[in-house]
């Protein structure tokens, strides 16, 4: 015979797992709808709650990260490209020491007063920060500590905090930034 305390615990675990699955399903459904509205094709979801699709021959991954202990909820859009250059652009915050053991070194450019730029290629950093279409995007889009634009490990990744905006608006802002970088730099698909 099953102890009533054990039975209660098992029922509670089943309820929690059900709530998590329903929430994840709703999130994936919203991600799929946002990707479809952005004009992406071949949209599918994976086991981890990300949406994978294609755009002009590029593989595009949309997802939501964070929330709770992991910091604020963030929209993450990744576009697979064929490049080995690393660059990270994020907002400069007050008393920013920017000490990191891994990654590319900090690059000083004429355009980076508001941003911390880390890159292997100083010319690419100048090009990204000097391009009016690309930098027209980050000014309003890279506002929070967690917001960033990265080209790492053969991916262009735009991360945007889901603060005062809705998830859909946050995903659109991250998508617009990542797709503009790919178009302006003319990076080939992976």
C-alpha cells in the first residue's frame, strides 16, 4: 500500500511537470508565430524550446533564455554564418572593469563611446560600429546589461532583454539587429 504522503508528493510532482510543459508549449507557440510573422520558412521546434527555421539559405534559431535566478528573460536570435571572426558589442556600464579570462581582447575604436567592443579583428569592429544601418539598430536595442551583439563560433547572435516590451517586440528587435548585421557585412551562410 502507498503511503498518503508519498502519493501526495507524486501528484504534486505530476502537477508541476504539467505546468512546466504547458508553459513551454505556449512559449514555443509564440516563438513560432513570431518567426512566421518575420517571414522565416521551414519552422520547427526542438526539445529545448528553441525554434529553428531558415531565411535566405541561413539557419536561424530563436529562443528565450534566462528568467528567475539566471537574470532577466532574454530573446536570443542566432543566424548561422561562415566566419571565424569573433566580435562582441555590449553597452558600457558605470564602473565597468570588463575583466574576462576568455574571449577576444578589448578593442578601442573611434565609434565605441557607448559600447564595450571585444574583437579579434579591429577592422571588422570599425566596420560594424561605423556602419549607419547596423549602429542605427543597437543604439535603441543595446540598452540593458544583458543586451549584446556577438559574432562567435560561426554565428551572429543578438540578445535583447525582455524588459518593458512584450516577448514579440523583443524577438523582433533581436531579429532585426541580427539580420541587419548579416546583410550589411554580407556574411555567407554556413
